[in-house]
C-alpha cells in the first residue's frame, strides 16, 4: 500500500453497504466479490438518477429559499414567539 493514495470513502462505503446487506439479506460479502460490486454500482446509479431528478425539479420549481434580503422573506420578531402574548 506504500505509495498509493488511501481513500477512506471507499472503505466506509464498502463497510456500510456490507452491514446493510447483512441486515437486509442476511448475507455478508467479501469486498472483492463481483456480485457485491455490481450491487453497489446499481445502488449508486439509482441514487445518481435521483439526484439528477431532484436538481431538475428544483430548477423547474424555482427558488424555494429566497435569501435574507429578499422582499419575500418574512420578518420574524421575538414577539411572535412569545407564548405569554398569545394567551388571552
């Protein structure tokens, strides 16, 4: 391993995926198992597709959070959170 870059994300990803497989399927995979690698690739593809869909939907819907200085931002005052002032 000397001279190679160490990527902790890959190790953690494998460990978490293996734990999930153990809990869901009662199977424990070797990290070099081809079936395990294919399963991880499929799941990664699904999440990638979901991420792209969310980005497209967000662009279609427009900005949800308009920022601090926006004319649409509602000013929240301390009085609106005071429970005693809301009691008759």
